[in-house]
C-alpha cells in the first residue's frame, strides 16, 4: 500500500506547482473576493489570513487540507509580491 504524502509536508512552491495556470488565476480571483478591495493589496491581512488557513487545514480531511494550504500559499505569494513592490528602491 502506498502512503500518500501529508499535505502539510509540501512547500508553498510545491503546492502552487500542482495547479494549472487557470487554477492559479481562479485562486487569485477567490483571494480578491475574500479580501475585498481594501485588503487585497495589504501585506499584513494577507499574511494573517494565510496563517489562519494553514492552521485550519490541520483540522480537515487531506483533500480539503490541500486546497486550504494552496489558498494559503497563494496568499503568501501575493503578500511577498506586494512587499517586494513596496520595498525602497536602491540608488546606483
């Protein structure tokens, strides 16, 4: 019998790599709907919500946990992108 990997054992990159480009776009739209216009482009709310999804995933069946972890990974990715955009530019 083959053991399935535990969803919590995947990195964010691995979780997101499991999704097609269309699924990633759908996930981004779902995040936009969840966060609303005022929270979508704010790093802290994205990070907090991602952490909540990660914690709640442990309480779910493996399929639901995987989906929640993928949502959390997408939120963290968006937060990282936003944080990078807001970083001060270095002068040469």
